[in-house]
């Protein structure tokens, strides 16, 4: 089975690629970065290119069975035009070519509003029909584009009968090392406390998404912190793809 990972040179992709290689998947990475921080040469095919470029994506999606879509504008989040270009148009472009090239399944990393955990219960009570909440601060554009990205996946999936999963991830940390992704101890991390997910659980969730037999569009919250069940429905991943987080950050 051939897997295309967009944004495959980023932080989320690293343990995922290791896990997929252990499970003998053939991997192609499509990433705009000219660097190769993961030393992936020889073990995966790397296409240096932009998910917004039609020809690049057309070629990259040929003969692919499953796409894992991780590419995102985080390098310059204040550049709203680039965020809409990458996160919104890039997702449209990718799914357009996925349909043209008969890709069987698309798995997309989205973002759970874990940075709002203190206000989330109150927000949910006052907006019972709302499904997604954007931050009112610097993350507003990022959140908004991620929410639009989910809608794009949902509509492609329903219209063209494409099987797809949107995984709304909590704030990703390293549960084995008990650090954030920059190596600082979790004991010092207050950001999104109660809404963390271990990077190795994220990798396992995508693997389950590849291997599980499901139909249509599904959206899950993938958050490990034990406090998260107060605000998020965490039962669906187990029900539909047989996935549960292992790391629950019980000491934090
Ligand atoms: N890191 C977290 O805590 C977190 C939390 C929730 C959701 N997510 C989601 O996980 C996914 C991956 O995030 P990450 O933290 O690994 O980010 P990252 O910045 O480490 O990786 C993103 C990758 O996308 C690439 N990229 C950017 N623009 C591109 C383009 N136009 N074409 C091709 N490649 C492009 C970058 O070069 C980079 O390698 C994103 O969808 C993000 O929204 C991350």
C-alpha cells in the first residue's frame, strides 16, 4: 500500500513515518521545505513542492492509496493570505487530485480547541449547536482555516464518496520523554494543559486510520489528557477505528 504524507518533514510526521516504515508501508513525502531534518533519504521518496501547485500534486497523488495530510502554514501564521492559501486552497487542491487519481482514503490532521479548555464548557453551554470554537487571539486565522479545511474534506467526501477521517488533535507533546516537542519538561508546560496528546499516540491513530475498514466521513478528537473527556467526545475513535490513546498524562 502506498501512502502520501503532505508536510512529512514536520514534527508530527516524524514518529508516524517511523511507525509506518516498521509496518512496511511505501511512503512518499510531499513537503515545501528544502531541508531534510529527518534523514529520510533512501527510506522514503521525497518530493519537494507546494501542495498548492496543481501539477506537483497531480503527480504526487498518482498511484497513491492513502493520503495523510499534515502540511500547514505554521512558519508564518501572521500571514493570513499564506494561511488561507496553504490550509484552505492547498487542501482543496490535494483533494481535487485525490479524487481524479482515485485515492482510496484521506486522513487529515485538524486541531481541537484545547487552548481554550478553561472557557470551553461555558462556550459549549451557551452555543449548544456550535461544533468548533476559534480562539479570539493570535490563533484565530489558524483555527478558522483549519475549520474550513474540515468542511472541504467533509464536502469532497460526501459528494464524491471518498472515505476520509479528520483527526482533531490536542496539543502534541512527547509522552515518552515527558517533554514538549522542544525538549522542555512537561512539568513546566502550562500551555493547553488538560488538552495534550502524545506524538506516538498521534502516529498510532493515523496507522489505525489506514488499517481500519470504515466508510464515508468521520471526525474524531484525539486527545490523551485525562481531563479532556469533560469537554470532548473521545469515544468515537474506539468505536469506528479501534483506537484509544495510551498516554493520559495523569501526573499533570
Ligand atoms: N503541533 C501540534 O501541537 C498540533 C496540534 C494540533 C494539530 N496539529 C496539526 O498537525 C499537522 C502538522 O503540524 P506540525 O505541528 O507537524 O507542523 P510542522 O510545521 O512541524 O509541519 C508542517 C510541515 O508542512 C510543510 N508545509 C508548509 N507549507 C507547505 C506547502 N505549501 N506545501 C507542502 N508542505 C508544506 C512544512 O514545511 C512542514 O514540514 C497540521 O495540520 C497541524 O494543524 C498540530
